[in-house]
């Protein structure tokens, strides 16, 4: 049975959620930057102390530059591991500088620390960076209390926020006020921590439910596939007897009865082909016998096997000229895939058209073998469905050829994909590694994990 969700899956989903949240944070910060900068700009324009004006001007420039540069970097490169703590850390630092420069404990920007504490607790993982952000806020705020409780440091505050001596708060008032602010910060931080905990628990439960559902689906599919294979195997024996009797009877009949007997024998052959496909689909993939194989020779052999069928349908077969490429693969299984793809191309092509096979490098580690036709082509919605067992576009198809072919390609460490062909038609592309890959042996009826995505050329 499946165990609890793999930590890699949880981390991947959490990373995607964090990326979306961080993107929203960066976008919102840029959108609200002009509003946040109003108070610092007011200090720059109205305060008489030169150094305070210079500091606030620097804060405005840093805030605008950070918001713009980080949004551009996120849109181009996505979320980087260091981007979250760096951005939150700089945002907290700039916020504290603005609070210090706009009145300290009396600053109207002081309540903004509360949503920032929630955001830090939600986004940052439990550990040193999150604790440092909270401790840093406490140190700065309580330092402001000590500064403002000493009249010698009154010149640190903007003149607009300085009060007349008879209106100044007592030290007890400042300490009580900052104590309340400390409690609110801790509560906000705890709220953010609980929100992250709830999110992680819901994520864990969702992935556990998903894995259980997938396991039940795989188990039912395996049971159904095994039963299908047993039924197909049991039907083959009486069908073989019927085929033999039909062959004997056909020798003794003439005229219309002979024509009807010929149709009967063709339908028996078709039933045998369907049963063979069911048996192939129900069996586990056998081990690979890998060796260096000339793909051009293999393609030429497959084309020769279909020359008669192509001639009957007035189709042209061609092997596109290209470099001689050898891949490490199981020649018999790769040939099986190519036969399936070529038969599909012949069935889809109208008379007078050409079916072409191409062999070409795909990056530095893979090679592609493409089968191209000028049939009706495929729509984007139907492409992936064709790789599901039982889905087919042929009136008499079983819908098992492509799933088996993709399983064989992925067993080699490659993949099989379908793409629209430029000018009309279908481009079926099988990607194979140039060197030997560890074989993947899936369960009955299951499909191995996909190889890295390949692009049609």
C-alpha cells in the first residue's frame, strides 16, 4: 500500500503556493508603493533636519527600486530560494526605518507592523530567519521607547511629531503602550503561524486523500486488467477452433456462401488481433534486451513490411535522409512501436499522400524518430486522451495500441507524443536516449512516469 504522501510532493505543492503568494505580495507592494511613500515624502518636504530628509529620501528610492526590480525578476525567473527571506527582511528593515524617522512610538506607520508580522509567519518556514525578523522588531521598538523616554534624544523625532512639554506622555505611558504593541505583535505572529499550520495540515490531508484514491484506482485497474487478460486468454482457444473450422468449411462452399465465409474469417482474424492487444496490455512489460541499434536500418525494415499495404492504398512511403544514428534500445520493442505508429499513419492518410519517417538528434542525450502523415490531424484536447486505454478515433480500433507504445517508449527512458504537423496532418514522435537507461517496470496496465518533456521540431 501507499504510505503517507511523499515529502517531495508536499514540498512541490507548497512551493507552488508560496510562489503564487509571493507574486501577489510583490505585485501589491509595487501597487501600494506610491501610497506608502506619501508619509516619507511629506517628511522630506517639510522637515528642517537635513540628515532626516536624506534618510527618508533614500528610503523612498530603495522602496521604489526594490519593488520594481523584484517584480521584473520574479516575472522573468520565477521564485528563487533566497528571494522570500531577502524581500521580507528588506521590507521589515525599511518599514522600521520609516517608523523611526516618522515619530517612533508615536509614528502613524506603527500599526503596519501587525500585518507584516502575519505575512512573515505565513511565508517564512519555522526557523532562524522568522525568529530574527520578530526579535529585530522588538529590539527596534523597545529601543525607541528608551530613546523617547530620554529628552536628550528628542531631536531624532520630526518636529511635526514632537509635543509640547506639558503634553508629553510619561515614561509609564510609553512602556505600557509598547507592552501592548508587543502583545499585539506576538498575537499577529501567532495568527500567521496558525494559518500556516492549518494550510500545511490541509495540504497533507489533501495529498493523503489523493494518494489513497490513486492507490485504489491503480488496484482496481490492475484487477480489471488481470481479469481482462484472463478473459482474452480463455477466448483465444475457442476462437482458434472456430478459425480452423471456418477454414475447413470454406473449402467446400462456393458462390455467395464462399463470400460470406470469407467475411466471417476476416472478422475472426480481427477478433484475434483485438484479443492479442488485450493480452499485451494486461501483461507486465518484459525486461529490455538493450544493444546498439541502427535506427535507420530499423526504420527501413519497418517501411519494407508495409510497402504492400501502402501500394494498395496508393500511398508513398519515404525515409527522410539524415545522419546515421545508433541508440541503445531493445530493437524488437522499438520496432513494435514504429509498426503501430506507421499503421496509424497509413490508416489516417488519404490516397495519393506521403507518409514519412525521420530520424534526427534531439538535444545532446536523445534521438527522435518521427512518423509524419497528411491525415486530418488532431485537436489539442484529444491528443492526451488518445494515450488512455480504450480511447480511439478508428471505427474498429481497440484503443490499446498507443498506450502500449508509450509504455514501451517510457520503459526505455524516452517518451512518445503526438503533435499537429505544419501544413496539416500528425507528427508522432518517439524520443529515445542515446545511452542505456535503467529500465522502468510498471505494474500491469499502468503507465510509467514520463520522461522529460520533448518538443516537436
